[in-house]
C-alpha cells in the first residue's frame, strides 16, 4: 500500500528550505530553554505517530501499525509502543481562561469601556454610580472572588490603582511578560493557528483562510522603527474592533463547537553580513 499525498501538496524536497526557515527560531528557543535535540526528536517521533494515526486514517478501515510505519518512516515496533496515546487535547489553564475572558469583556462591553474602545478606570466595589471591577469580574465568573482577582492582577502588574483608587488596566494585560503562563499558552495557540491556516492554504486549490503580510526589505533602521510603531497602532485598533464585534455577537449566539481566532503580528530584524537578528 502506498500513501498518495493530496494533489496540491508540495514535494518533500521543496519543503526543505521553508521548513528550515520556519524551524530556525523554534530551535533557537529550544536551545536557550535547555531542550536538547534528543528530547525534541522524541517529541517529533510521538507527534508523527499521533498525527498519522488520527489524521490519515482510511474511511471504513482500521488504522494499522504497518500503515502508520509506512506513513512516518518509524519502525513498526516503535509505532506499536507509541500508538494509543490519543489525540492531543488543547487544555486552557484556568487562570488563562479567566484572565482573557475578563480582559476581553473590559475592552468590549460598553458598560466597562469607552466609545473608542479604551478600558475605563473602574471603582473597586459595586454599588457606586460608576462601573466597578467587582461587577466586571462577577459578570464573567462566580467561581473566584473579585478581591482575589484584583490582588493577583495587582501583584502581576496587569492592573494598577490611580490617584482616586480606581482600577486601571495596564499594558501588561495585552502583552504577557516574563514567566507568565499566559505567554507560553498563547505562544503555542497562536503559532499553531497561524501555521495551521498557512498549511491549509498550501494544500488547498483555493486558500480557505486569510493569511497575508506587508513586507519591505532594504529599509533604514529609522524607517523600520517608524513603520513598526505605526503597525502596532493599526494592529491594536483592528484587534479591539474585532473583539467588540465578537463580544456583541456572543450575546445572542446559541453557542456550539466552532472556534475562531483573529491575530496579527509585527516583526522586524537587521539583515546583511553584520545583522544582529531580531530586535
């Protein structure tokens, strides 16, 4: 039995260059984090078996060790040992889910944001004439006390208190920093979705997903910085608009199993023989 790839799939040799460019920053991250090549190779071996088992089955036929071995190039005995782990499950850490939900509502709900989409400063407690942080948290979850969320966010720098004692959303709420578990969660989620969209577009005759970029080479460092700063403003405006519209749509949506992600990225680096890499 020979596996025939989809007609639009590129040849394996043609993928070598793009894959090397795609994987280079990930290899840099692995080396800096202490993830050795044998550890990464073992992870890839497990993923090869898992994807072949769950994504390349034949309709009406049981997936066999021999076929998985044929698809992956991994020895059949090794395939037998690695199979049966189940498809990977994307688990969202509770704190990440809670944080993103509260921040999203703060930015989208007219009760907690200004007409231009900027988050309003919030009184700590409900009952005052102005909107409150207590009411915001209670509108998202009843499983944790608003005071506990406030203390956690003050400690992590997601919010601060202004001169009137109101709770103010900080920039850190938009850009996770340091060892924040949100940083690693969204690293995996956003890169997965971006790569998944790009792969779908490569394999399909008609690209099903929007995946575009504006790029210029040979720029002066001054112009590159100026364009980067302007792109950040445009990107944030687009994200805030999409968040408000999604929030409004969810108010009347019956719910279901679908998932949607809208993301943007801005990147720049020095090029040439004396390049220092990404900034």
